C-alpha cells in the first residue's frame, strides 16, 4: 500500500465530529482513500446522517488533513450516502467507546 495512504489515514484519525467523541475514521465515515500518480488524494466519505449540521466543516477538515501529508498536492473529497452509514461500520474501539456492545 502507498505510505501516503497510511499517513492520510493517520491524519484522519485526528478529525472528529464535534458531537461524537470518536474520530471519523474509526466511526467508519471514510469509505476509501487513494492517491494517484499526480499526487492527488481521492477520498470517499459519508456522514452519520444526510442532515449533519457540520457536513461542510467535516469535509474541509478531511481535505486539510490529507493536504498536510507530504507529497499530496491536491485532495478531492467526495461525499456519498451510498451505502448509508450505520453503526456496524464503526471499529470495535469506536463501538466500545460509545457503548454499542
């Protein structure tokens, strides 16, 4: 795997939805991270609900987190709701943190 992808994922673990005390990566909101030969990161993400009041802020936080990685020149963040997010997409740690066991 491209080490830039690992570094982007590491940075995404520093991005939090202000209403949920778990990072967006462990929440399962990041569906895909890829970096092409032109150093463009392409990230597909979702939100816990389509009506999320901080959607724009989270998308920008994701973009900025990826841009902070060396050898990432541009970032395209695609927001999708297909498939819709559900609690099963969370990491085990996130489910424990939120009491979903």
